[in-house]
């Protein structure tokens, strides 16, 4: 009996020691992780080469890129996109998203809807992120969501037309064909790679109850169209030619943007129970600012965003929920975007400014000809560099003039607008590291292959 008790005592001691050792390991892990970060940060600051001219110039370029990004893209692109993403999260039922974009939806329908809806927006690689996060959160399948994510910045009709006019018709056609096919092919490959997860999501959708909707589908379509109209015309870029249809649209872009905004205000009164006096007073203030500062449209647009937010937050019910959902996307995505833009500016500088830490002559010297290395390098650089909508065309014009091959030019056009370092950081926060790595790798490899193929024949 004594031996049995002793045995039990020994076992108890061993279990206690094992638990203590495990707790000790956890404590040390909790200490070493932040300590490593602190030591790493200390070493970076200790050896910071502030006397080096290139480093100081790169830091200034990084800050200048963030300033430019804040002025040109946050208010005009990101803020409207955040509100649209919040509206998707609140007013588009999960069952409806899974019916058209879910893992169990018909492939032709799902990928057709995803690629078309993404291309209609014609936004940059960062602006598409809140919208992508919105449909993914509501249950879209991985393949259609990826098709939407790629098609938004890549299939830009104006950018493709500009590419054909400035860089040549063959390159413009190749960009259009490549971007459209890539959105579907990459989406399908992602679906196949993670087909077990997609099958589980499709099985869950079968047991989903019928959606309870506040208003009919046509009202939601009209309501989203008004917001998309504001986003499209607020971000409408100036074309290179002073004449023609695109320039005519650009000359009246703010009138069109204002018309969609007024229509949205009317819908808020009719369908969201926002008091008419709030909308009318907001419209009068924005119109007055537009009249007083005709050459500074950001002033009136910023005031419109602020007043729109006030209207949502001071009206109980759906609009308040809408704003809270918008805020969730904003606080998740914005810090990552600004951190990525800072890093991109530090490494590569601004598209139209001075250099970053990586000299531009290295880039231009490595993308000549049509070798595998040249195409792969162009795709990788394009994937990490940030391109605002339409800026990739004049940049490539300069690189081609400096000796860049036509194949690497197409590789950069197919990878650059769809990806960027800020874009990757946000995608990782939404999909996770593994799926992000697979997506980025597919874009780079397919862009490289398309560049080699195009460079061989042209």
C-alpha cells in the first residue's frame, strides 16, 4: 500500500514539475518576444545612417509619398470605399453574397459577377481592399473574392486605353487580355488550392436560412450605384490628351460626383429615415464651399464627408450601424496601408520624385531584354511598388525609353496595379499569411510568364 502511495506521489510530482516547466516556458516566451523587438528597434536606431545622403533622401521621399497618398487618395478613394464596405457588411445579406459569389455558386455566374463588378469600380490596389474585405466578410468564396480583388485595379478601362495610346496598341491589347484572364484564372487556382475549405463553406451555405431584408433588391442596387458613382467620379484621373471623350468627362467630373451625392442624400431621406433638414443643410454648405473655392475641390469634398458622417451618426438605427461597420474596416486597414506606403517610399521613392534606397538605375538595368530574370524582376518590383491609378503608364514610358523590354513592361503592368506592399499587408490581415503568399506568388509568376510570351512575339 505504501508503495502504491509512493508511486502516486511520484506521478503527482512529475505532473506538477511538467506543468511548472510549461508555465516557465510560456513566461520566457512572453518575455523574449517583446525583448527581441525592443533590442531590434534599439539596434536599428543605434546604427541609423542619418549622415548618409541617400538614406536621408529616402526618408524624405517616404514622407513625401505618404503626404501625397493622404492628399490624393485617402479622402477621394479610401473614405468612400470604407463607407461602401461598411454598407456591404450591413445591408447585403450573407445568404445573398453566397448565392452569387459563394463557394457553392455557379462558377460562370460567380466569376463573371466578381470580375465585372471589380472592373466597373476602376480603383487602385489599396482602394479595392475595403470592398474586398466587405464581400469576404459576408461569405464570398475565395475564388470569386480573389477575382474581384485582382480585377478592380487591374481591369481599368481608362488605363488600358491610355496604355494603348502611349505605349502602343499591342501592349494595350496584351494588358487587357492578360488582366481579364488573370482575374478568373488566379481565382480558380486559389479555389482549387483551398478547395476543402471552399467545400466546407459551400456545405454551410446550404443550411443558411433565407435572408431577412429591409428593402427589395432593386433598392439596394440603386443605393450602391449612387455610392459607386461618387467613388468613380471623385477619383476620375486627368487623361493625357486635352481633347476627346475621357477629357470631356474629366472636365465635368465634380458636377457628376455632386449629382450622385445629391441622389444618395435623397435616398437617405427616403429609405434610411435621415431628416431632410440635415441633408439639405449639408448640401448647401458643400455647394457654398465649392463656389467659394472652385480650384480646391478637396475642401468641399472633405466637408461633404464630414457632414455625411454627422448625418449617419445622429440618426438612430441602420445608419448608426452602417457607420460602426465602416469604422471597423477603417481602423483595421488604414494603419497597415500607411505603414506600407512609408516602406514603399523608403525603398523605391515616389513614382515622379527622387529615388529611395534602391537606385533606379538598378531597376532599369535589370529589365532590359526579354530574359526570365528581367521579366521576373519587373513583376516583383511592380508587385511591391505602389502605383496610383494611371501613374504606371508614364513611369513605364520612361523605363521603356531607358531600355526596358516590352516583355518586362507587360509583366510590370499586370503585377503592379493589382498589388503593392501596403496592399499585401492588408490582404494578409484579411486572408492570413498562407493565402496571401499564394495569391502574390500566382500574380508574379503569371505576370512573368505573360511578359516572356509577349516579349517573344513583340
